[in-house]
C-alpha cells in the first residue's frame, strides 16, 4: 500500500489549506490529431478533477473492492498490457472462479459510447460509471457487495479524506466510487503509435523525431485494410481520420454457427444474437488472446479466421464476412500494418501506474 | 440538373462561405452572373426557419426496416429488404422565381436508427418569398468532400478510403436480396467517389449529384417545413437496372456501379409539403 501514500501526497499538494472542497479541474491532454473526432464524452454530473482522477486511480488498484481483498480492477486490467489481462483467455475472479469473457483492454473510453452508446462485449451498460458497478458484485469476479466496499473504504484512515477532497463529502457510497473510477478511466488515452506519428507527419505536417514512415509491407497492409473487396476491415474498425480504430458498433463477425447471445442478452432482440462490441485495433501486441472469448492466441489466427474461417451461416452475421482470399503475402502485410497501431508509450505511462 | 455548374464563377467567389459547414447562419444569396434582373418585390422582409423531414419510401409506403421477408422488388424483379440506411445531403438550395438562389452551406447525416436525424433544421433563415423549387446536393460536392474535414462524420467512420478517392461516404443502403438460387444474400450499396481500378494509375471521379426536387415550388411567409422523400427502389432503376447478383458487395471499388448510382439517383428524391 505504499502506492497510496504517493497518491495522497499528490492530492495534498493541490489542496489549498483554507478550503475543504475545491477540486481542481483536470485538463485532459489529447494528442493533436484527436481533433479529427468529436470531443470526449464527459458527463455533466461527473467532470474530471485532479482529485477525482487521483482517487479513481487509487480505487482502480484497490483490492478492498473484492470479497476477500485479493483482487482489484487492475488484476484483470493491467496497465502494462493496455489494461488487458496479461494473456489470460478468461480472467480469474476471487477464489479462482473463471469469468465468461476475455477482459477488454481499456483505453480511449471517453469515446467508447459515441456511436453504440454501450460498453462491454455484450453492451450491458451505457456509461463508464454504470460499467464500474458490475465487476464488484459479479459472482464470477470480485464477489463483493457495494455496501461492504463502502464500509471497508469508510473504515480506512485515508479514503474518507480523499472522497472529501474529490466530491465534498467524506461519506463514501458506491455512486462516488464508480464516479472516481470512471474519471480515471477517461484519462487512459492511447494515441502515440507509429501510425499516429506517421499520420501527424503526413496529414498535419508535424515533425516528430525518428523515422515514422511506413514500410512497404505496412503501407500495402494499410491499403488491404481500407479496401472494400480486399481486407475491408475499415467499415467496422475505422479509418485514419476516425482515430479510435473502432466504430464501437455491435457486429456478429461469424465466429460460430450457433453464437453466444451477445448483445441480445441485454436487448432481448433476436437480431442482436451473436453481436459483440467491435474492439479497437490499437495495442494488439499487448492484448492477446483475441475475440470476446479469447479463442485466438495470435494475430495470424485472427487474420486467417477473417480470411477463410468465417461461419457464413451464423445468424445476424455481418454481410462483409465472407472469404477474403488474401494471399500469404497480403496476410503478412495486413499484420504488419496492424502492428503500427501499437502504442508503447501508453503501456509504460507512469501516470497510469499505482 | 447541374445548377451549380452554371454558377461556377459565383461559386468561386463564395468558396470560403461555401466550404464552411459549421457556423454561417446568414443566407448565401447568389445571382447568375449573366442576369442583372431581380424583380421580386417582397413586402415581407422577414426570414423564416426551414425544417426538412427526411422520409423514406418503398413500394409507395413508409420504408419498413429489418423485415424477416423481402418485401421490395427492384426493376429486375429481385426481392430485397433493407437493414441499414444512412446518407448525407448538403447545400440545400432555394430557387427564387428570378435567377436568385439561396444556399445553406450545411450538411446533414441521416441514420434511420437515430430518429432525431430524420429532421434537419437548416441554419440559414429563408427570406419570405415565392420559390420555384428546392434542391440539394446528394453527398458532398468537390469543394466540400474533403477527407477528414468533419469531426462528427470522422467519429462515425463515414470516411471514404483514400485509395478509392477519399472524402466521405454519401450513402450506405444495405439489406438482403434473394439471389439466383432464391437464397437470401447481403447487398451493401455504398456510394461515394467513383474510382476506376482498371485504369493505371487508378482514376477517381467526383460522384455527388445535384437534385432539383420536382414540383417543389413553395411560398414562404412563416416558419415552414417540407419532406424530402427518398424512394428506395429508384436507386436501382431509371436509367440503369441494377442487378443484385452482379452488384451486391463490394461496390465501392467498381466505378460503373458508382456511376450507375449517380445516374439513378436523379429520380430518387421527391418533394412533399403537408
């Protein structure tokens, strides 16, 4: 818990001694090319503050959120892995219970609801605040009640004071816990991959140290990605101007003839069976295994699935999912391009560590 | 139909206003350079709000989406349904009885899953008067079809790939048709820049079209509204009968398909005022 003291110090430094509740607005630093897309979605009732983000980070790494104080959010969402679960196909909850889906990586979530207005693989929540309620009480994850969480936090020396600074009250309840966590999550911005630097140089004329040009293979892979009639990845995973590399829409990509219910679990609409949230293609080097159930260990497997392995008879399958007939060279080129979307500075950013 | 080509010189002078889609609320009033007359005398000098309802028709009724059957037929008697419809209009234009035109330089993205997108209140206030017709550009014209220029459309991933000429999609009309084996198959009619990959190097042609709505004369003396109706089957006929077995998906890289949509598009839209 040495990390907690560091956070406390940070908060203390920004607090004027004569006032109790004067949170400092937190200015989200966006990469320059993020001005190509809409502003991040910050709820009016949960603006980012320095104190709120710091508290949210502390809570994100807080094991008291789980029943036996064994795991935190970060246990399955590790900053070194783009907040994914370190190669786990499915994550382990308290006592080693196996969750039903692959843990999603966490970044650029402030835009996560711009089109689909939903979070999680199966779209179970519509805000980040709402999302944070789930894992704590999930019987396969943290297995704790929110009453207990609030009670445990209330009984500490530091949390009541930190909530006071962030929200103006030292009475801790779940609504404030999820607000703080959501604030922290909105600061997790990834936009410094090789392709980002290439885009900034070629589109914006911004000089960035180093060679940021695409190799011939990466360039060919980009064309395959963007071409309907070839890879045609962009209709779901976005374009250079779309920045996020996902449209955030819910699609059945044809993994199974009898798919998991997916979004239909929430909407109860038969047309949503098999539809899952389209993940961003940023940071794939850190987020294996792939798909909602982590069935593919490598990008080669993923690309081969889209190339030749789609179950075309899957219900509600997206019509683009049919054999792409890419050559060995084209598949290698496509993967070369995908790897230009890895953002090493994101996974090593000290601001996201405890 | 190319009314804007006929006033190209005026356009060139107005290009700054024309290319800005965000913040100009003042009407852009243009006159054909050859015409000095402007004889309309308006007693009412007020400007009024125009609200456009974007409606969609198929088989002469309101379009039904996501049907389990295939209720519509194209000119080749191929049955189809519609599962997605998104499109873009811009530069709504009002033609006065003389040579004056008023252009609203905004754009509007329609997505049938978002009911608020079915109403478009243009920013330009329209002066009282009698107008001979109303028009608009389907998609973006060459001044406006600038890659990456519109944050809201970028966020939606509405961009048209640079390898196919760049800019933005104008249309996504998707659904299922019964193929030659009577099996349901998907079509994805996407429209944007017409790119010809058979040429070396690849050639790209602008592919928007200007619409002057038939029978769209109206008198403006108060805030007003009207419908721009999209008649779905017309995308697939008149003059070119579209064969879903040939052009289902992909059609973005097929120049002939893109140009067919451009040709057919001129009869897709109709005007209606309650």
